[in-house]
C-alpha cells in the first residue's frame, strides 16, 4: 500500500514537472513558478527564498463568449535572455540596463477550437513583469473584456500605502495601514473630489507599495498602458489576495479588443532594501523604445507660473464676474472686469522678468483664455476654444517680450473634462502654439468626462491622452497632463510626455493640506510610473499670507521644499511660489536656480516609505551632485556617506538645512545655509526638523 502511494506521488510529481515552469532572475534572487492546475494558470514568486506571492491565478473574463480563465493546456514554452542598455532622452540616469530572463507560455483551449493566448513573463533582478498576449488566429478576432482576473496572492497582512480605488482620481491622501485595516479605513479615506467614482470597500489603486512582515518591499503597478483600461486592485481581506479590476466604459464594459493585441504589463517590484524600489527602472524597461527619430526639441524645463496666486485665491483665472458666458457670443470687451485676473500682460511680464533674472526656462500662464467664468461643474461641452485670449492678455506682445528675454511661455489647456471639445480644437490649438512661440502645454481634465459616463481611467480616455501626446509631437510640443491617468512609463516611448499630475500635488496644501509624510511616500507610489508635476518650492507656507480667508498651510519646512527638487524626480520642475516671496529669500532660492532637471546618475542613500527619503543625483553632463532629503512629522537625524563623489576631487558643498528650532507647523521658515568642503571620504550627519529636510549642492572644484 505504502509503495503504491509513493509511486502515485512520483507520478504526480512528473505531471507537475511537465506543467510547471520555473524562471529565475539574472542574479538568481527572484524565482517565478508558472503552472497549470486543472487547466487554470497559476504563478508564484519568491525573493531570496521568501514568499512574495503565493500561487495566484491568471486569466480574463470575456463578455458573451467563452472566457480565458480555464480549460487550458500548455502547448508551447519559450525562454530568452536579454541584456542590453539604452539612453533615455531625459531621466535619472544616463544609461539604463535592461536585463531579464523571459518565459512565454502558450495556453490552448482545446474545447474552444484550439483558441490560444500567451503569457509573457520577464524576470529582472528587481522584479517581475508579465502580460497577456492575444495573437492573430482563426478563432479569435474581436472580444470584449468583462473583467481581468489577475491575482496577486500576498504572503500575509502586509503594511500598505494605499489610495481608495477610483475610476476618476488619484487625488487622495495615502493611507498607511495593514491590508486587514483597509475596509475599516476606507470611508474616511474617500475625501471629496471634482470627479470621483469608487468601486469597492476594499478597492485600492496602483502603484501599491507594501512591506511584508518578513521585511520585503513590494510594489504592484502596470507598465505600457495602451489601448486598455487602467487597473485597480480589489482586496480579499481574509486571504490577502489582490485581484485586478479594470475601469469600465460608459456601458460597463472593461475593454474592446481585437487580436492581435495585448494587455499592459503587470509589474511587481521586490527587494529587501527600500532604496532598490526607488532606483528600479523595470517599468521603463517594459515600455517600447521611442519611435521619434528627432528628439532634439524635447528639453527638461524649470519654470515659474501665474498659478499659485489663483490656487490660493489671491487672484483668479476668470476675467469677469459674469455667472455664465458663451464662446463667440459673449463680448468681453463690453463687460467690466472684476480686477483680479492674474493673466494680464503687465503681470505676466513681471513673471518673465523674474524667470529671466534667475535663469529659469519658462513661465506657465493659466487663465489666459476666454471661458473661465463658468468652466467648472456645468457639464458644458463647448467650454473653451484654446485660442481666444481675454482682452487684457496680449499674445503677440508677450511672445515678443518673452523671446527677447530667452523665456518660453507654457500654454495652458484646461479641458474641463470636455474631451470631444478638446479633440475638436486640438490641431488649431497646437498650431496657435507654434505660431506664438509656445513649445509646451499643461493640459487638465478637471470634472466629469464628456462624453458623459466615461471615466478618466477608461480605455477610451487612455486612448485620448495618448492621442493628445502623439498629436503634440507632430507639432514638436511637450505635454504635462493633469488629472490624466497615472503614468506607466510611456514617456520612454513618447518622451514629449514630460510629466503628469495624477496624485495629490502641492495644490492640495491650499485646499486643506497634505500630510507631512506625503513626500516620503509618493516616490514609492505615484512616481514608480513616471514623473510628477508636483509643483514644489513654496516658501510662504501660510496660505493666509496671500488670501486672508484661506487658513490652510503647507505641511513643510522651507528647507524641505528645496529637497523636493531632488527627491521628487521630474524633468519638469516648477518654482511654485510667487516672485514677491522669492525676493525675500534669495539666498535659499539660489538652490532652485542651481539644481539640475536632468541627470546622469541617481542614488537612493536612505529610504523608508512613510518615514524618510534621501537621494543624490549627478547633474547631466557635469561632475556636480545634488542631494535632497525629506522626512515625516517626527523629524530625524540623517547620516549619509559621500562615497559616490569622484575620488581625489574636492567639492564645495552648500547645505540648506532646517534650523535647530524649525518645525513644519510652528517655525517653517527657520533655515540655515552653510558652506563646507567635502570629498568622497566625507560623511555628513544632518538634522531634519519635523516635516522637514535638507538640500545640498556639491560643486566639483577645478
Ligand atoms: C487642476 C490642476 O491640477 C491645477 O494645476 C490647475 O491650476 C487647475 N486644474 C485649473 O486648470
Ligand atoms: Ca489636479
């Protein structure tokens, strides 16, 4: 009897071996096992023998047709190894290594006339990416996704840094809690937004950052979101299994597909060091190389803007107090202006002067065009035409003036979510930009989407965002899209997409505030997909200084605002405060003048999500480095080793730090600037105030 059992086991092991495939990472630290169990595909992941993901099933449900979830047999496997490198047009590093082992399994449904799909797995040293592929074949053409059923079966009740799952917005504060607490904390986490649609009491968004009980840092996101809807994760909080949940369209479908096609990559970053998550380039590596032949027109930008004064309520986007306007009908020249319109020629020239004096590249101007009187909340189709300025904004004169000072003006296209209207005007609007010297646009999608019923993160909208980016490229225009879907590394392929918002930016500091630990989390979450236009650089943290009726304050010390230029990577960086304020703190503003926006190298020196981040970056084409450090509300001592500096060279270090008595609530503007000489042998210990941080410029001596 015993013998029979042993034999039986051996037989089972044999079938298991045939059906199971193991893929290891180039450094052998990660191991992924794929197997079919009773026709259902499963995968699991380990890191240095610790469980990252237990067996989780894979597949998609299809509407009005058999699904891709079971009935599979493994009919082919292919493996490959790739080790190449590439140079981004702009980025955190000069050269990025793309090194992985690949396994592609072909899964056939014999009962569905041999219909088949492929799942392609790529295992890097820093994580796993996989996607579903639907090759061209006789028995598969059009299909509608009812739901994607990709499981991420976690090893336990991980600590998570999560946002409520939502089809329309990521502009929420991050909640830090164990997964078992998500349900209980969900209601309070869903704060109000101009457009929002949550879907589940345990639904969360990606990038989802987690820390396991055994010390693994795990991040789940997606790469190359193209012609597909955005993935959220629905949590089974008994078993700690996350299952993909796609954003539906206006009639509830999750995606319209036609073979050959594929899903975006599902990505899982893993390490036992938090800094490795920040340094990972896996999401970029899973995107396609750029197809743009000429990228010489794409340049990182440091800018100031006619912006914070409207966000704080000091001035306004609109020109008059009229409750309703109609483009082409309302004659603005006949109406008395309310006198708080910031985007007027004289005032914009002051910003241009400031930008020119301090070596900035550009000035953003919002509220320059007709239509702002009733732009929001009216579900108005024909809301802006993107080419008609208010009477006090002289397009030609400002173009001339800015050009004479070597400054670009950044265009602003607020669509108010009226997307058909934007597409209607897009060519004319881009041509207007070219004719008037603009080479970059900040676009925005505030409010519910028109066509009505579509969500910001659905397939139709994702196709729109990409359409706006590729069309912009035809006009050599760079794009910074706000309220668009969070990035998934697409700027590798379309490098004119400089940045997105897609999270709670600095603007929320004027709408009630961001948590003091916000910027110690965002690099682990939102920034995993790509750069954010976070708009740092607020030196006057009391919003009431600009608008006495607004009691919000910016949860930061002044020194930490400088650190954000380094810790919040973006090739597009704003100096978000007002010139009148910067003029009071010109010694601190010097760091914003000096800091680079493009880099040859980057290193995470210290990192713990939710607590602190210290990053060092080497400025493009120089031997100079910049360091930024940000911490949470508790404050801390930061200790860093400058061994990344060139050996045998001396550097002049300027340290912009919190004063001893600085505090983000009570004493935010207390900073000290000191200069010392350092080498690669130097170590620095630096005090960070509660809600504070520091910034350092390291200039190599000749
Ligand atoms: C929201 C954007 O995030 C903000 O930066 C912009 O000023 C307003 N919309 C108006 O377009
Ligand atoms: Ca926004």
